């Protein structure tokens, strides 16, 4: 346990109501909540550090659970864990505040419409939705607070992720529309940042990185493993059902995947050019020179 400085900012994670009223909760659930909060800080922290000129952002803020005077890590009356921010403190505070601000906006309920919201960090919303599954099982509410002892005049900032916020967060991640028989080209990578029950269904996942910078999640069926896994880190073509979301990376449910063969554009032009040779009266290099004004 950390023996913190009096000036360390404290991010407090508290679960109340439901099973937490017994002053006890399933260990796996508590650890999962703390891990998701840590991952939230890493996700947001990397973006903030990058904005502030870090060449290799890590999102590491030296988070440490703080024990009380009796050596206990969790407070009585609910399940509560104070976490000290001990490294890159200013950016750590900014990351924690962005999480709290997101929860505040979710609680307002003003974004439960079909409009695409501005300012929501999809990484935070995604992880909050993972936490919502635990909260509903245990019938708890998540409270997040940040206190900065170095600024004594600044009051504690807090937010509660309860039923209203959960409903809005789920609405933000609900599919907007779907399209069948879509074909995408890009480089395929293994998708590691996910939990088993994300999106439901069986199978495994990949990430498609397109040349225009778009990222797509790719959902494969179990029987596609022998065909898909050799294609990781290769240029592929994927056909399937595309699903678009408001604040989440789109996904494609793969029907078929294959290696994207290198195209011979000059041969293709020559083939098409032959159909209209009387019109163009030039070969490809000549037409390109004309196009460039050479």
C-alpha cells in the first residue's frame, strides 16, 4: 500500500447500494472496476500527454491504492478505494477530470437523442458500459471523486455513474445503422483491447486499418480462424455486414476474408482502353503526361 504525500491528488472510487451495503462485494467485481478505471486513466492520459508534447505517451500516473490509518484499503459503509496520483500529476488530474466530466454529461441525459454528440471520448463511454454490467449485477452505483490537497481552496469534484448515466451511455454505443455486403480493404491486426462479452456473440476479433486512417473492428466466426489468423499484419479484403455507431469504432461482421492481391493498374487501363481506343488514341503514359500538363 502507498504511504502517500499529503499533497498527492486522490482519485476515489466508491461503490454504494446493493451488495455494497453489506460492506462486501465479489472480489472479481471490485478488481474489474478498479482495472477499468485504471485503463480509462491510461486511455485518456495518453491522449492528454500526446497533446502536451510527449513523444512516447504512456498514460502512467503512478496510481497507488492508499491505506487508511488502520492499514485498510477500503472504507466501511460502502466499498471505497482512494487512489493516489503520484506521477505526472498535472496530466493525471486532467485525465481524472475528463472522466468525471463525461459522467456529468451522461447524467444530464441531454445526449439521449439521435444526434451525434460532440466532446464525448468513446474510450471512456466504452469502459463505463463495461462497468455498467457489473453494477447491474450487484445493484450498485459508482461514485468517482477527485481531491487535490495542494489546492486547499478547490473543493472536491465528484460524479455518480447511476441508472440515468448508464442509459445514456448505452444509447451512445447503440448501432446507428447497418449495411449488408460491404467490402473493405486494409491491413489486418489482432484486436487485443476488448473483454470477452463485448458486443456479445461468439468468435474472435481483429482490427482493420484502412489507408485513409479509418479503423474498423472485425468480428470473425470461430470457424474462420484458420483462414483469418494467417492474414494478420497483411493487406486484406473483407466482405461482410457493416455496423456503424455514434461514439464507437464501426465494425464489420466478416462473411469472407482474403489476401488483397496487388493490382496492375496499367494492365487494367490497357484492357479498358482497348474498348475505346478510337476515342482516346493514346497510351497510358501519354494520357498521364497530358493530365499533368507536361
